[in-house]
C-alpha cells in the first residue's frame, strides 16, 4: 500500500470527486478530526507541523491545535518535552 493510500485510509473521509489527477475530500468535522489525529499518532509522535502536512487543505493549524488540546484535556493524547504529540495507549 502506498503512502498516499495509507494516508487516505487513515483519513476515512468521504470522497466528493475523483479523477486521475485530483481527489477532493469533504473536510472533517471536529469529531472526525480528532479520530484522524488519533489514527495518525498511532504510527509515531508528531508535531503540529507534521500533522498539518498530512491534513493540508483539510484542516488549518489552528483547527488541529484546538482538536489536539481537546484530546490532551480528555487524557487521550499528551505532549512530549520536544513538543510532539503522542497517543496514550492504543484504542
């Protein structure tokens, strides 16, 4: 499975339009974004910039930060000393 296919699987968003050159996905709501972030963090700890690189065009850095803050407050994710986020256990 290619990196792009693997990323699309983790995003699990509805495809609005697709052709050989472009895939248009519906932007995630807050709950979907939190699930996507947890799925991405299962692979490795990542910074906001790294997460944004996966979600570029789907979610702004501010939206990602808000979702991460909520996940931290819920005890599902924590911030390491280097500023990277890591998932607490595997769900």
